[in-house]
């Protein structure tokens, strides 16, 4: 599964649609006209066009003001594709979460980014974030689209990929470096996540850079 998070502030939406609010989907019109006291999120399908735009942003080779102009234009294009998906979605899901939940989830996410090798328990993480365990778990799924444990696994895999492709450390050392006690568990996790063993990932990296 791939999740992309596109965030737009209400003021930015109003500015883009100044006197054209009626052109927005009815649900967004209601949000703008009634004001919002909580964050609103909608799950939408990722179209090929939207993924292409996101890829263009990630691989943009330009620098300076030209890069700024390019990214601004792509931002508008991405937003238009997101609105198109919003209009066409037959399975639109809306979630509402409080600002305190959002703050707690984001605080927990930042904490895990620094402590994913030896992560705290759910109770300890919730206390660190200032929310209850149930709020933390619900918030992670609603805001980040995955469980706390899945998020920790993804952080470990991102770090593992970096170590595998940029360093020559033994696999057992990399396993320990990303929080796995048993190398066999590390290898199985990498295989599930990337569809290749640690050795295969390392070999592919060396072949592509040769």
C-alpha cells in the first residue's frame, strides 16, 4: 500500500477559489462556508496523473527561482488532480480528528523518528505524546494511514535500505543497527518489505552504480 498526504490550509483554498467557491465539490463548499473547528481528511484513490506529478516534484533538477516557479506550478497541478479524484471517488471516506489528537500523533511521530531502534511501549509513547493509548492508535490510523507498529517497521526499513546501499557493514551489524535482535528476523522483514533479501538489495545497488 502507498499513502500520499496532501495538506491544504483553508485560507489557501479560499484564496485559490476566491469568487469561484461554487465550482468546488459540495462537501468542500460546506467546509469553507461553515468554517472548521477540527482537521478534516479524506481518503482518495491515487491516479496515475497524480503520481506522475508527485514524481516530477521529487526529481526536479532545477535550482534557484526556476525551481521555485516549477514547484509552484506543480503544486497547483497536484491540487487539481486531487480535486478531480475527490469529484470522481465513489467510496469517499471522511475522518475528523481533533487538534489535540493531531498534535499528539505528530509529536509521537517525531519521537519515533529518533527512537525507532528501541521504541517505547504504546503506553510510554502515548504518555510522551500527551494522549491516551486509544487516541494514539486511532490517530495514527486516521492521520498517517497505518498502525504505530507499521510506522516503526517502515522507519527501520528506510534506515536499513540506506545502510545496505551506502555502506559495507556486515548484515548482522545492520540488523542490530535498526533494532532487530535476530538477523533472521531482519532478513525476513526486508524480504517482506522490499520483495528482495538484504544481499539482493545490496547487489542491485552495486550493479546500478557500476
